[in-house]
C-alpha cells in the first residue's frame, strides 16, 4: 500500500532515541488520557507538579482498542504546545485501519510531535482475549514501527516484556519478536512494569546475547495499594514476586504503611537498576505525582551521598 509523501515536522523536537543514547540516565514519566473532567484536572495537576522536575520526556498512553485515540492525541498536542515537556504519544494498532493510523500520525506531525511508542495493543474489553487484526490494518508491532518510520522523521520506541509477552509461547520466541521490532526501525524500548530488578536484567542480557543493542528503559510503578498486587498479572504479564508480596502482606491492614513500603521498594529497585547502568528510568504514574516525586527525591538524595 503506497504511503504518499512523508510528513515534514514543523520545528522538530529532539528524538528520544538520541536522548537515551547521548544523555544517560534519562528520567521520564508516563500518563494516561483522562476519561472525565475530574480525571483531566488530576492529570494536569500531576503534569504541572512533575514538570518542575524537568524530566527527559513524558509519554501518554493509548486506551485498549484505540478507545482514547483522540484524547491521547489532544493531550500530546497540548503538552507539546503549552508546557516545557517533551511528549511521546503511544500508538496502537488495535481496531485501526492503516488509513486511520496515518491520520493519527499526521496529527502528531502537525503538532511537531516527533516521538511515538508503537505497540500492537490489547483487544478491547478483555486484554487476554483473542487478538483479531483489523482487515485493513497491520498485524504486528514491527509493521506499525515501519509505518511510523515511513511516515516522516519520527523517533519510534517499542514495548519490552521482562517476563515475556502473555501471547508469546516462550522466552526465546519473545526475545526474537523484540529483536525484529528493533530491526524494523525502533530506536529504544520501554518495559512493561515489573517489581524485581532481576527480571529486567535477565531481559537486557538475553537481548544483548541476541546481538541487539537497542536501549531498554525499565518501566517502574510503585505499589501504593494492595490492589496493585492483586492485579499484577494483568498489569505486568507476570506474577508478583512472592517474597515481596509477603512483605506487603505484613502491613496490608495499614494503607499508609503499604504506600510507604511501595515507595521504599521502588526506590531500592531504581537504585539497583541505576547501579547496573540502565539507560534511564520510566515512571508509570497513573496520573498521580506524589509517589513518583518521593522516589525521585530518594534517588537524588542517594546520588548526593
């Protein structure tokens, strides 16, 4: 299918792929598109509070089945034009034709947004349900990477799975799929959330062993409530580490203690990852700034010692 002329971005922003390779470690934050007016207020409060930390970039996710497509694009456009932050838009292939995907890419280009995280995405309604490609869409994330790269001067990232993607039959196959996405043109990757540094390090080692040097940012989200542990498999594709779950169970009746432990554990894990030379940390905020700022401050305090 012919692509037509690639988009020419006005005043192109820095490429996140280059930032990650040249300015390590990077620190970045992930937000979700709001679904209500109250949600929008919370989002922009979090954005303004985290803006003062001067992150390397921020990302805006894309709802299952493309359900937040227009909101994702609108929030990304607003961040690009009304803040000092460098935005990256998530883009998924689910329920979208190639023509629709090109339209989204064109809107991002028109706002000067250069950075895109290309993911195939989960089926709407049931993330574990059967994945049915759009009859006029793309089948795999690597196809979406090529589509974005062929559409203009974009810096494209992809998802990585420390455990493995739930649909991959085994670790070796998952690693091979990841390498194919990188060879299709991805410049960097961000992991699904995880709660044990060893899961990230094993991913990094097996990707390196396959001859791929694409930088992989760890995606970190602190446990601030017990429900996060209960939803671990859905959120991360992996069971919650049993030893860590036992620590949380001891304070499960005290919500504030759960939150303190979550911030402490995430801070410890981030320190370990930074000591291991990760290219950056990507904080998954769920549109809340407080816990993320506390972890950030803990890491800054540790750096000054």
